[in-house]
């Protein structure tokens, strides 16, 4: 794209920037980061009547404000991935007495499907080498290596294009963990397992159990996750993921309870950036809250109490005035 400097004045360039900003979703801004403010408690609203929506275009989703999930590059464990393309995920959530529906949307410049022979549009290894040459030429080593050279397992080779994907991770038995104890946020650890719900752009869903990045297993017997009407349009993925609140395997499936803070982590993969397995974007821990429905008596009792108070005050004033008249 040519520079705007030759065509637009500085004032006109600001007008263009402000116009682009006006098209963006509106979020409260954190003044310290100049990014959308993060709320670490993600609230799901109770739906008293009707089936939970499965279509991202269902108008009921628009009644809920999107909740912002900040994403970062997975640079902690090999394979390290310094240049993610997914910066954030937005969620909305509804639940009823039986199941939960989570509406997920995130920006992705391309719709990607696994193809070993197709060249990735956003080749992370090439881009990182061009932008950050020190990543591949540094004299520092990693872990127990005693020889100078490139960082170990940084930018491992990708083969073609992978599926776009997204995943939600809960602690397996979060009820038994004393706060603030949680499983390691990258797929758990040896002592504390995680329940991972994953969707890929080929339409498949997987339920996984994790005890670390290299210790992930598919739960073959479980078929609890449902994703319908996933779509990519104009650089954005949208889908609705559903699961029952309770399952038949409480040892390995997170059992979702109303009114509790449930630890949750999000992961995303851009297949056209060569992201797969540990090469991904990820969030920190958030807390998922299934908000209890507001009892009907909350709306009935306050007006009754207010009416009684007004009546009592009226009686007191009437009695005082009557006594004053009698004593006159």
C-alpha cells in the first residue's frame, strides 16, 4: 500500500484514523495500557425460557456485552512462538438448568484448513527472522545446553498450513483446589489435570485431558462438546460452543456450578501462521461465573417494605397531630 503522506495532510490522516476507530468495537479502555480493560471474572447469564442459541447471528447474543480476553504468545515452553496473530478473543455466554453455550469470536485474517503443500501466508519463522534476527542468531542457549548457538526449539519448522482452532480449558476438579491454587495454566501439571474443549476449522471437536504441554490425551469416550454454525467472514471467526453443565465423568470433566468462580484459560491457533500444538496464542487465568438468576421476590419485597414504612410514618404523624389537637 502506498504511503498516505503524499496524498493526505496530517489533519486528514487523523480523520482517517478516527474513522477507522469508529468502526471498531467499543470497550472501556485501561489508561495504563491504552487497550481494552480486562475483567477477570467472565459472567454467564441464566436463560430462564427457551433453548440456548446455537447460531452466532441469534439476536439474543446482542443483548450481552462482549467480554474481552487478552491473548499473548506462548514463549514459556518449547516450541516457543514469539509472533502470534490472535491478539484477543471476545466471549458471551448463556446457560440454563442443563447446559451452557459460549459464543466465541476472534479476528483472523485468513480462513485456514490443514494443507501440507500450501505455503503459509504468515510464515512465522520468516517474519520473526526478518523482524527479530537476534531470535535466530543469539549466542544464548536454553536449558542444559552448554554450547553457544540459537535458542533451543525456537521457531520450529511448520509444514504447510494448519487448521484454525480455539480451545477453552477448565481445571478438572476445581472444587477441590484451595484458592488460589490452580493447575499450571499451559494444560495443567502432573498433580492437577485440566479439561480442554477444542474446536478446529475442519469442523472437528476434541475433548482433551492435560497434565502439561507434552502430556495431552484425547478423551475418546466423551462426546459432550457441540459446535454448530461456525463461520469465518470478513476476517473474523464466530462460533457457539455448547456442553452440559454436568457429565458422567466428574474425575476428568469440569463440572460447572452456579455461583462459583471457575478457573479458565483460552487458547487460539492461526493455521496460516503455522500455529499448531504448542505454537499458539494463550491467555492468563480468568474466572468463569455462572450468575444465579435473580429471584422474583427481589422485585416484590422492596416495594412492599417501602409501602409499609410509608404507612407507618403516616400513622405516626397522624397520631402526633391528633394528640396535639386534643391537648390544645
